[in-house]
């Protein structure tokens, strides 16, 4: 197994390779004067099982295209198997048609990735589990809670209180609070579909002295 760093996740790929004791492959990445993405592999990957690590956070479109180019090129150059790790999956929140005429972006992004040549996909805390079925290849959403719990447990932070920024994250806040043995609350957002204006309500947010 060899690790391929995407331009958005070079440090994560480097640390992953170090922890696993696997080889970190070299790539050359740059931008053409017109803004287009350029990259090339500097190592022979024919017959290898490669793991591409590439997040698709901001700028989402650039990083998503880089992901697709990395995976497709790896298969085109003869990689036997491509495992994809996407720490943040762009467009995952657009998992349904909220207003008439909108794209179901999560479905289309998953389908594009699935057709790019990947063997399996790993992401973290995906917005809705049903999106995993859209990849067309084995896809998994991993939990970050054990890692967050381990990190916070090593800090002297006194009486903690876990807050979810919206109702969709309440499950995560509840899970972390159970691991930490503390309380949690959440903020519920209401977004006007036309104006984009957001109003909020608070739930169980007694944070005095926390």
C-alpha cells in the first residue's frame, strides 16, 4: 500500500503514512496561468494498491476536480486498486431537492467519484448515511468521536459542555457528551429558502460556569 497526498491534504497524508509505516508517494501540483489544475505522479504506481487522501473543503470545486483527476490518473497509470479517503465531502448537505429546480448535488458528486475508478471510499461524519449508497462502490462514513474524546480527555478544561451548531449535529454532540460524561445542548437553525436569512432557537444551553 502506498499513500498519495492530494493538494488539500498533504500534511494529513504525510502523518498517515508515518503512522502506518507506508511509503508516501510524490506528486507535482501547480496551476496554469488560466487557473486550471496541473499535477503529475513522480513515482511508478503500476500494480500498486494506492490510497488517495484528498479533502474537498474550500475551495470545493477546485479540490473536487483535483480528487477526480488524482483517482482517474492513478487507475490510468496502472494502479491495481485505489482507496479514497475524503476527510470532508463537499456538497453532502445538498442531499435532497429543497426547492423546485435545484440539483441533488450530494448524489451527483458521489456518482462522479464512484465512476472515477475508486475501489472504495472513506469519509467522516457524512451528513446523511443514504449518500453512501450513491457512490456505486463500497463507501463508509467513519466517526471522529473517539479521536475527539481522546484529545479532550488529555486537556485540563474543567467542567465541559458540548454544543451542536445545528439540529443535524445533535447526535454527534450527544455521543461526545456521553463519552465525556458531561452535558450537551444544541442550536436549531431555520433558514429561509428564498432569502437565506437564518433565525435560531436554543435548546438546553445552560452554560454558566462551563
